C-alpha cells in the first residue's frame, strides 16, 4: 500500500482508512447482484431492488480505481444491455422531438432500473438526464484505466449518446430528483463530462462523434453564459438561480467543465464550503428538508476530490477522516448523518414515510474509495 502520509495524521487514522477501504470494497461486492447491478441500498425501502445510473457510475468508478475492475466491468455490461434494449424507444423520442410533438417526463427514459427482470412498475421521478452523461464518463474512464475496448459496450454507448445529445437542453429532475421544470447546472455538467469523454474515445461513428462534441461545446457555453451568478462569478444551482448546491463541485472534478484552478471553479467551491460545510461534512443545499437536511458522506468525498485535485491534500485527507468518523454499525456508510441538521423539524416525517436513513448506501462507499484512491491510499 502506498504512503498514507499527511501532516498531523496518526497510525490510528491509517488503520481506520485501511479498514474502511477494505470494508467499502466488501460491502459493494457483497451487494452487487449476480447480473452486475449495484443496488442503491440493499435495505432502504425506497431504494431496494433498483439500480441508478448516477449512483452506479460512481460506485463503478470507485471499484475500478480501488482494485476490483471486474466489478465495474460487470456493472457496465449490465447497463449497456439495459440501454441497448431501449434503442427503439430513443429513436421514437428523437423523431417526436424533431417533429415538435409534445413530450412529458413520463415519456422519457428512466434513471433507475429494476434489478430483477419483471420488477415492479416504476413510478419514480425518473426523467433525469445526468445519469446518462455520468455513465458515459464512467465507462470511458474505466476502459481507459484498464486498457479495455469500448466496443464491448458500443451499443449501449450509442443509445446513451443519442439520448444525451438529443435531450441535453430539456429541463428535468436534478441529482436530488427535484425541480423538474429547471435546467440544472450540475446536470449539464454531468452531460458535458460524458459527451466530451465519449466524443474523444474513438468508439462512436463520425456523425455521433460530431454530435456529441457539438453538444458538449454548447453545454459548456450555456453554463458559462447563463449558469453563473455573483461577483466573483460562480456556478448556480440552476439557470436563473442564485442558490448553492454541493453537486456543482462535480462540474469541476470529475466532469471538467472548468479546471480546478479556474477562478469560477474556485469561487464555486468556496461558496459550497462557506454555505454547506459544517465541520467537514457537506449538506446538499440550504433549503434541503430530506431527513432534516443532514450532511452527506458522498458529498464530503466529492468536495475532497476537488480539493485533492486543486492541490490541497490536507483538506482532502480531513474529508476522508470525517467520513471515517461517521460510519454506522459494522462500518457501513449511511446516505447522510444528522449532526448538523438544517431543518430538524422535517426529519421525522421522512422516518415515518421510509424508515431510518439508507444504510448502507453503496454510493457513499464508492465515493470513499474514489477519494482514497485520489489521495494515493489504495493498493
């Protein structure tokens, strides 16, 4: 294992990190379905039995970077199959859009898929295009890292690329499955990251490659023209908003709309830390009432990932330590913790509706692996 060194850390910190790296890999591997799907949470009532593009892309990236590439490959195989099955649906949607026929969210592709064939009908807030960009980014990252041929997933990649290029500019639900009538900057950032990655990966035919590159350029232009607010300018939660959302960090790392040293990127991360960071844990956004608006382990890892890329290893290492201090029983990582609830009066209604906070959340474990790998702490 490479050095765990960081000023002020201790052998006890190192032992905890080693244990949690091993545990995170084990939790993800334990709950990955035989068909390759990653359940968002194997026990949480609202997530059980479903696999999300968004969660899965980051879980797969964690396993790809942290010593289990076969797990990531199996997930990408499964997603590519699910998307290939929908090639005809995408073709119909694109024809309807070209003919200017009305489309509603229920017409669009899902962001989560039943893990078992013939699963219950899905009534979720499903129209979320960010996951398609995230999966394109993740599968290109995985193939590049391990010298794999993207041709293995070509059919699914074509479907995801066609869908993303056709509908990137349509308002949809955000990362948090809210505000369907807005165009969200973090959603646009994820689409940019995926389309930009696949346009340069050599797997698409010429028309698709050109369409992906053109869409990526338009997305970046839109973010930088209509998605900024304030002085100094920073990215906003959605076009026309002045709110801060921690998911905006992903527009910098990993999706690369801006480089970490860019002034807008720095201002965006500064705003996230100023408004949403409490003692190392990061909230989603200030008006969040979901389970009272707790601190999300995966967002602490996302901010730490950005800090590591910006050269602030100490800050990133502190995020990793904070996560390690907020695991649940059996070193399982929850979706969020309630140390600094933004709206504590709202917590009980969610407990009554869905039960305790999702634990384990595989996305939390995946993001821990990503941050540990970014800091060079994984074998």
